[in-house]
């Protein structure tokens, strides 16, 4: 029988276990994560009362809904993505591209840099292959098959009910990413850092395109961190008062680390705050929803099998309310806008 958790109001909310498998502690995210730093995310089923789902979200800053999207729809998207990049050389020779087996090696890690990555390679790269791979990734983000996945009725209907938005608007600047084995994970951050040209009015929906463990790079959340993210943003704003308006709104200004991240080591960051990283063994079709301020990251994909983990974060807004309209433009590769960046 599923365990339960009491809310501050005294209500009992059901915990729906998404797997019987324990979370492994052989994890790396800018350094090793120790067992005391690891916790389990709470998962809910789609038929959980919406009032309960909202209460979880308000309390935790995230909610994980099991099998919200038909796994066959997820599989179709993953196959379309892998087919779109199969000619770039990212997959192991003589392997089935649909299996997503990475070619491997330091040169490949520095060559096949996924959109949104803050990885700075130190080895030799194949410049032609790098540009070809990046172009195919950009094309995938703009493709009809990815648009169809991002607006699938199961997801959109849930967002509509959950947020009480009559017509949720999909933001075009989505991230369709590959967690390459041995590459970089999602760095420690909260989303509002990159949405400073508008209010925190968006909803992020993160979903893997396959069954995914923390070892493969599944998204993880810092416990009790939504309010912390809000306070950090206030502190950043206070410390940036002397900057120009453009710099104040940038996630890459002189108060920030390279790439707008909060810390290079997820383990050290959590230890300094006496918090845990909450993780899950995701299944295809699971969707994690989170607010603009909850702090999140992922581990490096070090799972056995050398398989690429494809994942995406999809965002919606209420078009009747203000939002950061820059995100209605598709992602393009661009340099950091300010030259004076704190790198560590």
C-alpha cells in the first residue's frame, strides 16, 4: 500500500510509488553525491484529485505525474529525434540509431555539444561535425514532430486543468537535449534566472523520452528550495542595482557564474544548505512540473550501456497575462552577451 504524507494543514496526501527500485547512490554531479544527500521524489497518478496535485505543487515547488503521456507517443518522439541526428556521427558505428548508443570518447564529448550546454571542452573537436550536429538539434526543436509532441492533448489538457488557463500558450524556445554518457548534466539553477524580462508566470514541464534513472541524468530537485530560489533572486537583484538594465536582467551578468548556474557542484551546494537532492526512476510518459524558482539539476549520465538519454523541457504560459516574450523565439546558438563573467 502506498505511503502517505501529512501536509501542514493536517490533510493526508497519498504518495504513489513510481518504482519499487531504490535510488542508486553511485551518482556524480560536479562531484560525487553522498547517500545522505539523496532523497526520493513524490509521484502522483493522473487520477489524483486536482486539489491534491495543486497542494503538492504549492508545498514542494514541483509535482511528478506518472504516465501522463502515452509511452508510445514518447517513443515516437524519441525515434524521430534520433533519426534526425543519426547522420551526425554521434552514434556508435554499426549500432541501431534508435538504440541511442553513443560513439564515446573525449573528442566526441567536446564535438557533440547539446543546445543549452555549459560544457567547455579542452580537447580537439571536429568543427564540421559539431556544426552539423548543432544544426540538426536546432532543426529538431522546430520540427513538426516535436511540435506535435509538445502539444499532445494529454499534456495540454492537464496544464489547462492544473493551472486554470483557458488556452495555454506553448513557448517556442524549448530545449530538446541529449544527456551524453560521460558528458555534462543539467547544472544547478532555477528557471527564473533566464526569464528576467518578465514575471515568474510560466510552468515548466520536464519529461524524459525513455525510462530514465538518476544515473542516466534524470532531473532532480533540491528539497525545500522554491522559497530559497525566490530569496536568491531578490539578493541577485539587490546586488545588481549598479548595473545597466540589460545587465540586471541577464542570467550572465557579473553577479552570476558562467552560464547562469548557481554552483558547479550539486553535492557541495546541497551540503552547504543542509538539503537533499530528490530523485526519481522515471518511466516514459512521466512528466515533472515545476515552478520558476525551485532549484534543480541532474547527474552526469554514467549508466551502463553507453546510451544517450534524450529529454526535453516544455513551457507554457497564460497568454492573457504578461510573460517574457523573448521565449516566443526559437533557440539559436549565441555567445554570452557580456564579456565580464565570473567563472568559478
